[in-house]
């Protein structure tokens, strides 16, 4: 299985602080994507990083990818209460159509 | 901005009943997917669909499940005889190209409760 696994499982931070979460996976990938899910709601796509990329930015989000370590990190800078959500990494393999999701990191941003 | 839409948002059914979950993918997308998320668990892949046929399916997607694209816009998931363990959030997704090349865009989900 190439499922991503996020670390930590839960994270609680103060508004304005940065939040970092990590994702590890097992097999080679084409892309790694990060999604956000607010409680009981749908999955919102945040960012896609391809296997030949090492870092990508989108607004307050920074994603890194280290294919040698089979890991990725998502950094949210200057967090806001609205960032409170679960964050999932999802990978797709060379021969797969499907995305494999990790268990997610639940982020709570305290006002 | 185009979105994937799903109906209904919530569905309650009795065990053994058939349910049909509906999705309208983004209009110029070619690949369609169903995933599910049992409460508190990971999002799991069910099936992918391209060119009017299933391109890949998981072990979860057994004979009680079927998918159809009945017209140019809708994409449906049918569960023939629901079980208690089918209770979950079901997400439809679409992408313009293969998953390995492009983002999959997810709908808001249908929460299915089987009693």
C-alpha cells in the first residue's frame, strides 16, 4: 500500500503560530496532494506537488516533498481560527488512478 | 468556479434497501471517482470510471455496488442491498486527466445512514 500516514494525529496551536504536519508514504508516487476537511464536510484541495518538485507555496501554505525519505510536510503560517480542520495527504502511484489517503492531522487553532 | 455537486446531502435508509447516490462532476472532466469515509476513519477509494467503464475498483466495491453515467452530466453510485456497515460519507470526485497527472476535485459528500 502506498497510503500516506500523517504525523502528528492532532495539533493544537495559538492563532498566529505556525502549524507543521508531516506525511510519510511507502511506495513511489507521481504526485502528493494535501486536502483539508472541516468537521463533517467535504474535502477541499489545497495543493499538489509532483514527484519531481521539492517545494511548493500557495498563500500561507508551504509544502515540501522528499522522495528519498518518502515524506512530505505541510506548513501553515500565521494560523487563523478558520484553519481549524483535519488535513490529509493523498498519494497516487504510477499505475493507479486512485488516491490513497492517510488518517489525517486534526488541527485546532485557538483564538 | 466549477464544483462537483452531490445529492442528497443526507440519506437515511433501512438495511436491505437500495440507495442511489448522485453526483454531477465538473463539466469538462473525464475521470470520475467514488470514495467513502466511515466516521472517524480514512477516506477509502471505491471505484474510478472513464470512457463509460470502470477503470479500477477496490476490494470494498463488491457486487452490491455499481456505477453509471446515465447521461452527459450525472454519475451515480448504487448500493443494491444496504448493510449497516455501509453507513459512511460518500464522496464523488472528478479530474480532467488521470489521477497521476491532475488534481481530483471532491464534492461535498452524501452522508448515508443505514438503520
